């Protein structure tokens, strides 16, 4: 089985969740081939070979990020002392394609290709989530979404991840296999 995990990450939290999901897939199926890629490196050749496509991103303004929300997040991160690595990742992500534009280039697939959606989000009333929008776009491209979209909790807008979320992501990834 070939699993492709595509993620957008500004502060590293969504990347960490994606990597944990990849570990979970490997735990459940040690023979599985897993590609875990930032959205900027996820071209159609890679996604076309997937038996399972897992897509995730951060929640911005109640849903999927936009070019404007990524630029605002990168500017805010650049102002924080001691956050050089996060600021670099945020800047690189803000300058590249986000999931919204990536979906415009994702080809429709044959029925029977499985997919799943996840996001990172704050645990606040009315914070929303990006995973539902991701799942809808996957279904629009004829992917069979095999599970309910999943949200993983960050303690603040730029993290850290809530304790136990990486373990939960590994278990979720294993359950996808």
C-alpha cells in the first residue's frame, strides 16, 4: 500500500502531526510505502500513485488557510523573539502554495482511491476547523473519504501541540490502514 500524506504547516505543529500519522501507518503496516510531504512538494505524480491520500492543514479564521491568513501568521511569528525556526517555516509556507491552491491542481481520481483529512486547531468554542473543508475537496476530486475528518489540538495559535496529540495522531494513522 502506498500512502501519501500532504500537509501545510506554518509553525511546525501540522508537520509534526503529519509525521506522527506516517509513523502510525508504518506501525500498522510495516511494508507500507509512505511519503509525507509539505504541500509545495506534493506534485500530481506523487498523489496519483497513492492508494491512500491523507491531507491536513492548520485552521485559520474558522477554516482552511488562505494566502492572506498565511502571510499574517508569518508576520506575527517573525515579531516573536526566540521563534526563529518557526518564523522561517511560517515564511516559507506563506510564500508557497497553500492547500486551497494545491487542490486546484489535484487531478480527479478513480473511485476506490481512499483519502482522509485532518487539521490542527485551537480548543476554543467557535474556533472551527480546516478538516471538513479538506474532506469536501477530496470528495469533490472523487476520493473516497474513509473516516470522519480529525482535528488535533494546539494550545495556542502557534502551538505547542496539546500533550498526547502525537500519540493520538499515530493511533489515527494506524486506524487508516
